[in-house]
């Protein structure tokens, strides 16, 4: 998970480190998905150090000194091992794009950096740590939770001032109000944008939330705005959340500095530190304080102030029990720049799945969640309108962009709703749609479509004829019509449950 404007690497300079490193990592490969021009991925097996060298070529600053390349190589290797299987739902480990780590053709310098650091990792409690890096922190690193709500804030990923990158790059972007509205609508916001203003900033001074006058929801986080604009209009516009905002006639002008999310290592800053003579170990201690560095053949230099560097042997990670990171039967596919929320979503989904399985009396199923980058993409894949929020396609849960689900307060309820469908639809067979939807709404704890105004159902609850027909639920004409149909379906379902009928017998 890194920056979105990739800095090209051409002809890196550096000298060979003559002191050998021990090779503690047994030969192993990553299954890498290489994006094809027409879409989809071609999967290739790539040896670990080949992969590290090629990612260095895609992620490092041009003409970086050896120490910067070595520090980044260790970070890349750690990231890859900690995130191995991120694309398990797609049949491979990691992709070759910014969603994972950018893969390019290796150079002599990147090959050398991978070779001399082979097997070295950043460790947390003896296992590869969850680390991040971005192009430039803009002068201060970020807490993960300031970027991805619900993310863990470990002590080795602090928010602190960093003068190494000198707040570079400075950037400006002017976005027409019509284009900005198009980007926001692609993320599920509705209405007509009258004004956009910064509502709050976090401790580092970055934009935390913005007020959207005229839209529903009426607020958005700085990170979600950056992602919405990036996915629709291009990542060259809003490069970070460290920006000022001014409205002009027919457009909005953003003026900022830094590039990327700002969590963890600042790549431009690390290159500057290496130019000043800081070692790879010193760079890593600065950006990941408290983590140990494994696999060195020689003792690390004394740690700099404010950080600690350790050395310990580390054998083949495939033979070492790793700290449990997730439920192996819950897989999540997230678009670019939402990956920092994977841990929280996995935890939330696993808990909801297990609770619902106990309530329904069924085995907890293996599930795959796919969050779509835009509402257009969701509608294209599922054939459903944006206001349906989620759908089950080929036994996978497809959901609207994380931004809109979270900002509308719909994330947990939507996940629970679709989980009930996965667990109950087979037993409910070909019964009317209101039975299946009623079960999903009832057991998910919903009263209506979250985030929408409550509407008084236009029916008498005691009347059997009040239950919505299939067309009302499967082909709703508006969010209001669906809200009404949902309310009626829940009432019809709940009436039979309250009369003592088992959920499997509702009809």
C-alpha cells in the first residue's frame, strides 16, 4: 500500500557492499498477478528476491544511494510476506500495481540491493510486521487510523515530524465543480454540490473531514475525497490530504504538499537520509521505531536517538508459525487505497458471520467480499442499482465503495444483510423474494435502508396482501420504493417468526 504517483527509477547509482549477508530465507516464490492490457491478470511465479528487485525498480526514488535501496528492499520484502495472499480470492498472492507493490524491470542497482539484504525482514513479535510506505509524508508521518478508520495504530507507526523530505513535492490542482461532482457521485454521493469546505484537520494538520453542502451524505474524509477523485479523474490531482482549499468561479483549487498516505516510511525522505550518510538500519529505525531487523550477518550500528534496531536470526517464514492475521475462510477484495482497512473489515465480517451462523443454526460458510471502487463498477457487475448497497453474485458478496457505505453508516448492516443471504437463501429456495429479503433484513437487525428517511409503510401490517411482490424488491425504481418494500418485507417475515414459525418455514 503505497503512493499512487509512482516515481520512475532509471539507472540507480550505488556501490557493492563487499561484506556478505547470510541467506536465511529458503528459495520461495510469490504468485504475482500481472495486469493485462485488456483487463484481468496473468499469473506468474516469481522468486522472492527477483520480486524484491523488481518492486524496488518500481517504487524507489531515481538515483537512490545503496542505503536507501537496502532499507526499501527490506521494507518491500516485509510488506510482501505480511500481505502474502492479499489476492487469495483471485487465485494469486500479490498484484503488480499500486494496490500491492509496483513491479517493473529490475536494474543492476536494484538486483544488488535485493541480494545484499536477502532474507532480512522487519519483525514484530517474531513475525513480519504490517508496514507501509509512501512517496512523501510531506513533513509529518501519519497514524494509520487517520487514513483508514478502524486500522490499528501500532507503536512502530507513529505520527511525528520528519524534515527529511522537506515537505516535497509542492503541488496545486484546479478541479471544475462538474468534474468534482462526477467523482463524488461515482462514490455514491447524491444531490447537487453547492460548496466544499474543510471542516476539520487531524493532529498532523492534514485534512480530516470536509463538508459537502448539497450532497448526501454531507461529509467526507480527506482520504476518501482523494481516493474518489483519483479513481474517477486521475491520481495526479489531489496527491495527499495535506492541502488548503479555495473555491473559485466554477472550480475548486487545491494547494498542498507531500504525495501518498504518509504512513510509515517516507521514500523521498529515506533517499535524502541516505545522501546524508544514514545507514539502512538507521533509516528503518527512524521510520519503524521498535521493530527488529532479522537476518543480518553483522551487528547493526548503534541505534539513533528515538529508535531501536535489533538483530536476530530468522529462518524460512514458510516453516515458522505466523501470528494469526485473519480468518482463513473470510476473503476480502479491496480496491486501491482502501487496503489499510482490511484488518478491521476481516474482524467485523468474521464476527458477524459467526454470530449469524449460530442464530440461524447453520455452519459458518467460507465467504468472499468484493468492495467495488465506484458505484458504476458495482452496477455493471451486479446488475443492481447503486441504492441496493450489496448483492450476492456467484456466492460472493459484492458491495458498494467502502467510502459511501462507511459515510452512510451502512457498512456493518450491509455486510450482515448479504451474509444472511449466503446462509439462508438455499434453504428458502424458490419462495417469494419478500421471504428471502425479509430474512436478511430481520436477522441483520435492519429496520429500513440505513441512512435514508424512515417512511410509513403504505399497507396494513396484518394484511397478507401487504407483502411486496418480487418486482418491487428485485427491480426497485428508487431508493424510496426499495425502503418501503424492505419495511413491508421485514414486517411480513417478522409476523410469522413472532407467531412461532421457524425461519426455514416462512412462506
